[in-house]
C-alpha cells in the first residue's frame, strides 16, 4: 500500500499578503503538512467548504486532522461570548464540525490539534473554558509545559511518559463531551488530551505537535489510517 492520504483543515483569511498580492487565502502553517509527511503520510489541505460536502470529502481520505486556529464561537456550545474570546470564524466552525461528525460516523481516524481538540469536545456536546491564564508564554510565542498521560488510554499507549509539549492556547475543555475520555492533563489539572474509546481512532490534543519534534501522536494516526 502507498502512504495514507491525510486531510488537514485550514484557515480562511481575508487579507493574506505574499509578493505583490493581498488576497483572500486558505492558509495552513507549514508545520502541519510537514508533520504528516515526516510521520509517513501524504498531506492535503481542506479549506472551508459547504458542510454538506464533508461526508463526501472524508470518504476520499484515510484520516482527518483538524488544525489549530481561532477560538470556537461560544454559541456552538450554548455560552455567552466572554470579552476575552476572539472573533468568530463561522465558516471554519461549520466546516470543521461537519468534518469531525463525518469522520466519527464513518470510523475515519481523526486527530484534533488545539482548536481541533476543542471542536471535538464541542461536537459531542461538551463546553469550553473561554479564558485560562498561564498557558500562553507571550503573544505570538509558543511555550512549553508538561502533560501527564492517563494510564490505559490510547494516548498513553503512544506516549507513556510525562513530557513537555509545545503549547499556545488560552481556552480549554470544561464539560466533557459525550463518550469522551480524558487521556492527558497538565500539572494544574487542565484537560490536555481527550479520546473517544471504541473501534475507531479519535484523539484530540490541546498542544501543537507540529511545533515540535515528537512524531508519536501523528504516527499513531498514520498507523490507524494505513
């Protein structure tokens, strides 16, 4: 068999600039496709589209990665917007929630990264903490902190030891979505990873593996997709 095809969701920005151009653009930090490639997969970008096409899209993929990005609209989990919550990305919310549901329904391996981890929780009826202190080193600066795996979980099977991970987030899982299990947490108790037990492979991590050198989480996805 060839390398599995891994779809990665993208930003949709109204004013991206390169060369002489300033145009609307579908963007993805290069760390995401490079992580997929280094772990043994083929990466394709999934820009926001009609949510009705999510099932058709996922059917052509071997696995799905929902990437990091802006804050999830609090209306998606029935909350009022906090003054510290960023502006909404409505098209992205709708598209990525549809991708998550299509992947879960079809049993397609799924990895949520940061925002994607939070959206997995929201897709299953969970809620988010809209602001959390201490998990951002500085604006635009990726920090590191330790995460502790929960023994017996999918994540612990991939990364059995506590280790420092690249992190940049100010929101986190609050009420856990239906069926999800916490599989890693920070020293302060913040939920750092969730998984959906069952015959499929679905994992969300709050940190940014694409900003580091540890390939184990992505290799787990690639193995599940092969």
